[in-house]
C-alpha cells in the first residue's frame, strides 16, 4: 500500500482554526469589493457573493467571468487583513507538521503572499515546500479539477501518493475522484467572522457518496486518525 508522501493543506480555516475569525475579515472585504465593483448595497453584494461562490468556486472567478474584473487588485484588496494581530505562533502545529513523512504544500484558492503571511505568523513557513495558489491554477479555483491536475503535474507524483486536508467537502470530493487520499477537517467557518453565509453552504455539500477517507474535528487529530485508517488497510480507492 502506498502511503501519502505529498501533504496538501488547504489554508483558510484548515491550517489555522476557523475560530480565529481570520477568514471572516477576508470575506467582509470581498463583500465590500463586490459592492464597489457592481455599485450595489452591502446586502445585495452579500447575495451576489454567495451566488458567485456557489457557481464558480470563488467570488473572484465569478467576477472575472461575468464582469471582466482584474484579479490582482481584487486579491490585494481583500487579503489586506491583520493576520499578525489575529493569529499567533503555534508550536503544536509545527510539531504535528514536522512529523509528517514526505513534503508539505499549501493548496489554496487564495494568493501565495497571503499564504506565506499566515504560515510565517504561525511559525510553520519553513516546513512547506510549495504553495499551489490561485495563480498556479490560472485563477480557476478548487473544486474544479484543473488546479488539482496542475498540482499533480508539478509534483510529478502518482495520485495515490498525494493527500488533501481541507475543510470544504466539495474540494475533498474532487480530490477523491482523482485518486488522492482525503481528510475532511469538519470545522465550520466562524459565524462571528462575517462569512456571508458560506459556512452553512460549505457543509451542506458533502461531495461524492463515498465521502472522505478520514474525517476529523481538529487538525491535532490528523496523524492518529490516519494511523487508524492505515491500520485497517485503507486505500485511496476504498
């Protein structure tokens, strides 16, 4: 049995806990940006934000396709949030990640510079080899198969050697369909963070009928849950 050698971690509400509220700050800025771009009220912008997210995977992708929005100013604006004030160094996370065999990577629908800000603040940046960000996927977000295939090609690795840890069931479903190992971090987005209703939608969609290989409620449970799964002889196709 091939065990994973490439560990792909989602960033928002996965590498750091949803309870931090960090993504809520990003989401609130997305709402304001949509309102400014389209010239609509905040309430209308929130409805549009949810609709675009559901249809395209990210609001940005929807704005690109439907309104020709330049992605770079959008990304810079909505990720201009106080990461260093909200997050703190996480020695336990460093210890957990450092014990994983193989290479660790970030696989995110956000930009790489934001990912590195988060990783530096958490104190885990040196542990990661690559960041597969929204640009790497040509601004096509998860769960579209394109960014998955591009990441797999960049790693030059067989599907069964890759594992995705993500809080979004639809992202997990796509990884599983491609033959990756999958871990669903069952951690809804913080309501207090102002996530524009995305937390509910995120967990209403459970992906394919097989579901994730492993489900956890805390990232700290990752290795124990996987060890149990492997001990029972699990494979990526199970």
